[in-house]
C-alpha cells in the first residue's frame, strides 16, 4: 500500500472524544467557541431563508399595484360561451355551473369576475355589492392591529375586510400629504389615533346587501325602519371628542336580506321577498321587488375632504365632522357609489367640424385647494364671499359663452403649498364645470400640482386620464427624471372618411424646480433654489421623434366629398326607388378634392406651463416696422424669475427648418401676463390667470384664451374672454398658412 506524503498520521488506539485531541492539555475541556464570521454567515443564511419563505407564501403586506396580478388567481382564462343571444358576459354557460347554489354566484347580475374583492380601488368600476360594514381604530405604533376581528368561515361567506384607505378624521388625513400644512396641534392629533371604515364585498346571491347609509350625529334621531343596523364604534376618535373638535357620530346602514328559497305554493309574486305574519300567512313586502332593491346596492365607498363636489359617479351622504379653518382642517364627507356607470365614449383623435373649424379654450392657474382658501387680489366688486365656487361659476359662464370643442388646463390646477394635500378631493372641483357640460378636456402639470399631495405626477396623470371626457394621455414615465407621464400629444383629424391628420396638439411637462448643483444643495431653503424647471433633453428628443412621424398632406386641404363603400353594391333591379334617389343625392368623389399647392406637415400648437426663455426675447418686426405683439401689456417682465431655467426646445424647433410643425407655444404660470408675440416665426402666448384663488392684480381681469382653428387648421384666430368686460378681447388672426408662415 502506497502512503501518500500528505496523508495524516493516524495514531493507533481507541477513539478519542471529539473535544480532546491527542497531545492536548487535559485542562481544556468543552466546545471551542465558533468564530464571529461563522455566526454572521449563519444569520445571513437564516435571513435569506426567511425572506424566501415570506415571499413564497405572500404573507407580506404588498402595495395594491403589486397584488393586482393575484386577482385572477382563481379565475377562468376563457370567457363563457354565449349559449343564447340574450346571454350576458359572465353568465353561466355549462350545465355544471347551472345551479347558483353550487358556488354562490348571482346569475342575474353581470359581474366582472376579474375585479378584486379584497382590494380597495374606488375608481375601479367593480359592481360587486357591499354586504357588511364596521369602523375600527388604527394606531401608528401598532399597524398590525388595524384590522377588525373575523374568522375563516365568515371570510369565506361574506369576504374579507377591506379598509377604506382614507381616514375618517381630517387630522390624520392632513398628515398623509407630502409637505402638508397644519399646525402642531393637528399633527399631534393626527398621529395618536385614526379611524377607518371597513367593508366586506361578495358576489354571492345568498348574502345580505348594503343598500343605504346614514350618518347620525349626537342628538339626532336614528332610523327606525326595518333593516337598519348601527356600527357601535364611533366615527370620531376619543381625542377629537375630548378636545371638542368633533362630536360623537355613528354610521347606520340598511341591509337587504337575501330571499329564501320559495316553496311551490309560495311562487306567486316571484322575485318579491316572502314574509309571513304571526299566523304564518305570506305577506308581500311593500316597495320594490328584491331585484329592484338589489340593483340599488352600494358597490363602493369613498371619503373626500373639503367642500369640493363628489367624484364623478359618487353621491355625497354627509359630513362626518365640521371644518376647523384655524387648524387647516377640512370637513371629511362620506360618499357612496351604487351601480358603476361606464365612462362616456370619446374619440381617440377628435375631428374637425364639417365646416373646417375646431375651438380650443385654455384655462390657466386655477390654484384650487383641499382646505378652503380665500380669493386673492380681487377687485372690490367681487365681494368678500369669494371662493372656489366663485371661480367655478366664472369658468362655467365662459364655457357657456364659447362652447369650445376642447378645454386645455395648462397647469397649476391645484395650489400645492400645503393646501392641496388630497388631490382626489380637489381635482373634481376644477374639472366639474367641464365634465357637467360634456366637453372634452386635457391637462398638463404646473410647478404646484404635485407639491403637497399624496400622488406622484404619474399617479395623478393616470387619475386624470380615467375621468369622463378626458383626452389626457399617460406619456412615457422615463422622461424628465422619471416624472414624464405628463408628456403626450393629441391629433386632430378630418371628419370625412379619409381621416386625414390635420393638426397636432403637443403637451410637455415643464416640471417643478430645476435640479440643484452640489453647491446649492448645501444651502438651506430658498437660498438653494436653482430656478424653475425646464424641458429636459430627453423630452426634446421625444418631441422631435413624434414630430418626425407626422406625415405630410396636400395643402390647402380639401375634404373628400365622396362616400366610402359600406357594403357590396346590390343589383340595380333589387334596389328601391328611394335608395336610388338617395344615391343620386349623395355627392360623388371629386378628383379635384385632393389637389393642392404642395405637401406640408400638419401644423401644431404646443402647451407647457412654465414659459420658455424665448417668451422674453425680442419679438419679430412686421412689414410696417411694428413689433408683432398682440394683447395687453405685460404685468410681469422678469423672465429670469418666471421662465424656464434653460433653453432647448425653442432651439430644437428652429433647427427643424421647413419640417417645423409648431406654429405657437402657449403657457400660463405668470398670472399677470396675457399677450402673444412672435419670436423667430413662432408665436409665444401667455394666457393670464383664470382664477380668483391665484395671485393677480385687481386692475388685470381674470381671463381665458380661445384658439379657433379654421380652414382645417390652416388658420388660427385667437381672442380672450374677461371676467367682467363683455365680448371678445384682443381678437386677431394669429397665423395663416402661406401668409405669415415664412
């Protein structure tokens, strides 16, 4: 046997204990302490195993956005087959599913099974009704206890508790916004205890449904009709009641019990709830049938703060507590939604009218707040009761006068600066005059829109894009340091079958504040301010890419008067005399319709909130030697303080040469400027302030600007509407193809 040179030498004899080595001193007994690095590695390995286990079993509380994929964990991928023409989407099709008792579903309702039951998403049109409600306290030091007690059997039958993620007390809600205002007392009160509403939601047919809510304050009479239940926990916190900032209040909700399975002798009046008197005789309940009452079930609950109107689709029930202006506390209001209504159908690309016109109204710098704010810098005739409703009424009057096809909100819709700490409670007040009149609208961000709220610019853009009559789009979020969701465009097309792209509307987010240099970061507060933000280079590149995609068309544009073929032509002998007469009256296609003088890209207007530095450059000179300026003399002349910190987009447009499509740039931001001036063949137009809630000058009237596209977008007229002076002001032809485009 060959002995390896590195083989250890083995000592003959009985085996030694593991803790005593040959030749070791007998005084060393016990285990040797493991090294520190071994303990660290063991702890790290244990942590990795624990993390893998928690992630695998989904026991961590994840944000809603990360859980959405789990909504469909138990859903069928394919849609049910339509067994009959009257079958609805989501109706049962297979014989195995024919019995609703087998799985508890309600075959009479067109529920979308992909909607979640255990996630609070108030803007999701979830039609599943609420079946139970409660109020529970939550404490910052023990967030794990912020869930009402329940058991597995109840969760299976009624669904799990879902928290309405908006506090019932304004003190706690105020602290949720970034940069929120409020005094020391409100911060203390909001950090001790807060109360939340919880509900259960179910698609089962054999469970009760919540059909009504009522807030009963101390001293008020409670409802005595059958079906009403009270939540024993108070809607206000003990600290609120102790300090007198709110009185005791309880929430009552009316429940509609599910009908029991009727016997054959009780089938008379099917669909009605069968009740019996003391002698066992069936009694038909008063009111609507079960199906009618069930259709009124509440499907969602939301909380808003302040006097703004309810979110579209919701109805306000009442206030939970009064406002306290001295503490910057707005009154919380309870809102409900019954059956969700689909959003109105809107075109992806709006079209010109058949006369070749399209009217746009710009509204600038509304500066609405969650906490009610007083009007600023108003003339004496406005009155002391001026507020949010005064500005909303003024906007409504402008809309009724002009009836625009599109409204552009050009930034600073909400005030920021600590007063607009809840966007969902503030935005409806800005947009409701437009939504109520069913007018299409778009919006861009200003420097104040994301200062004080809970939502990022991207989250707010998604919110705006889902509102009725909104043409607002969610742009590429990677632009502008990850906040570029507010960069997008809208194309205007012809109303004829050719659907020619005739005009483009660009919307670029000018940001909030310019990035700070290393030296400025060391300075506190406003001393480290680097100026207003600007359109970044990646935004410029994106804009140039979109502009390059615009196809040229023959100008001047002449619409095709013909009619596209909708179906195969029938034989002449098969057509009636009426159809032949209609065909004779239909204008035929003209070969001259597409004949023009040349090819050109569709012209465009560009909106950005903070004005470009070019707004303060020397204007072009007209042929008569006068400066090309239209409108009232500016009230703010300092471009360094009010304009974007850096140039870029203006230079890029000039470098496009003959391929440049933008003929005008429109901005807000500077409330006392409202003129238009042409700079290097591009018109730069201010709007002026449109709201009493933003700063201004009593001698400068609030106003809006109208851009009237004529001749299929080949001519642009503009004028302004004032708060008091009637009629159109400073009306002029701003641009016309082949006349001023040189």
